[in-house]
């Protein structure tokens, strides 16, 4: 059921709030069983049902209303029996907001040495104890039904985009369509959980378009573009996203999987995507790095030893705001530097800051779309990140030019 601005399905409502008249960027509201989510959005990754370094309350305080859990890992530990007994992942982790679960398909790439892929499914050796596990579309759905995630991803056949084996790429794309049919048939809770399809096809744009048409015919409540962030050139990545979003319906959420660098997020929003996830912001925090609008800061560097300013001036996260403000910590760069090499508190604080940064970047993009100033927002973003216009990445310049923004022209 849909109006000209709203699409509804049993467990999801998608409302288009505003469009950028120049680019393909959209602002919308995605309402899921555990509440409304403003799009575009970055989704932090809580692989094992916890975001490393943050409590659920701290994650909630960043404004996060949709985070990721991983089906493969939760299926291994704590296991389906425990998930069923506790009543799902929301209760397990004390999280009252929305959860999206990856199907386990990505582990075909990340744990390839442990995996064997056939039409039946994927046979893994557990990285915990080496025991065998068969992940089929049916088992993935059963696990995700037990997890109780608000958005479930189909099991897809994932191949790194840079693979030169065209025949294998086509096999993976066609198998992903067949596996979607099996996922739809096995999904027990379509009234309370949303199953998203995943478009595959590597860097072959014709194959991607063919997969789009096949997936759209299955009419899932949302659509993901998968198989990217696997080492492909950024201009190839942008071409795939642009080719897919051109064919996707206006009134369904569009999720580009595994994307997390700030430039990638902003360009992908301009290309018409709504949802993104990546472990990078939290992982880089554990290496002592802070994400800021002027680029990455390595807080282990000696230059910060006596720097008593905030991690980032003007940042609204609890770490950076002055102590006079409610709920603020007034953390200095010197304190983070002092702890970065030896104490977990620095990783904790930088994780909080980095997650806030990513969420706030998408909040700013959304507001700019609503206020009809998105191209100016994009130019300001790149201007902050690259003081010299000549150093703008060519891939971003070309991709944005393709949707009406000229970064080089003043």
C-alpha cells in the first residue's frame, strides 16, 4: 500500500519528507517495530549484540535508533537456544530501539578460508572452536527470527567485487535471487520483522541492473546494495550505487552495506542512498583515532600531550562539550592522549565521539536536504576536509558532478 509520499508494509512505514532538487538525495522517516528512524542514517555495528566500548544507554544518548547485530556470530554464541529463551536480541542486550541483522553472508568473504559455498548454503568452520556449521537461507531466517531483528537481511552469495571470474559473479548474483525466494518462504514473522533483499553483481553494471529487476519483482519492504567495500576503486563503487539507485523505487529504503568513511557517506547520500553501516568508526577509535570534520586525528601523537582543548571544537558529543553543560564530560585531547596507548578509557571515549560524529553527519545532511541547501552542505563538507580544492579526490568530484554538484567551481 502506498501514497505518493508513503509506503507501508506490515512491519514498516517509509515516508518521504523531502528531496534535493539537484541531486538524488532524500530525507525520509522509516518507522519500524521499535520506533521511528530518520533517514539518511549511519548504523553503528554491534556485532556480538554490543557496541565495543559503549553501554546501550550511551549508544542511545548519541541519538542512535538503529544498530546492527551479526546473525552468524550470534548463531554461534550465545546460540539460538539462548536467544529463544531470553526472547531475542533486544532483551539480551537491553536495547529498546531497532536492530538490523546481517544474514551471515558477508562471512563468505571475511572468513573465506573457513567457508565452502554450494547451492544448499555455506559450510563454515567456527572461528571459536573449529566445529562445522551449515548456514542455509532457511537457517539464516530461523536465526534472525529468533534474534527478533526489525530488519533481517537475506542470505546472499557474496563475492569480492574485484574478482575477475565473471562466470562465478553471475552464479553468485543468480544464486542470491534464488536464495531470496527461499528466505521469503522460510520467514516466519513477516508481520513483525522486515526482510530486505540484497542486490549483487559485482562491478558489472548490466548485471547489477538485471539483479535489481529480479529483486524488485519480489517486493521486499527494503532494498540493499551489497558486495561493495571489498577493495574496489571508489569510482567503480560510485557507478554501482548510481546505477542501482536509478532503478530503485522512490518509496522504499535503500541500504548500501559496509560503507563508513565520511566522504563515502556524503557522496552516497547524494547518489540517492539512505542507510549505511561500517565497523570502521569504532575500530579506528580503538587505535586511538578521532574522526573530525577536518579529518582524522591520531591522539597518540605527542603534539596532543599538553593540548587542553576538546577532541573537536564545536562537537556536540558528551566527550567534547564543556562540563558546565548537562551530561557533558569536557574531555581534553591531553587526557585522551595520556590514556590512548595503555588504558581502555581512551578507546571508550573515542568510540563515543566517533559514533556521534557519524550520526551527526547524517543528521546535518538530512537537515540540509529538508532546508533545500544540500549542494552547499556537500561543498562545505569537502571544503573542511580538504583545504586545498586541488586535493579533492577525483572519484568524489566525478560522482558528484554526475548528480549536479560541481565541487571545483566556486
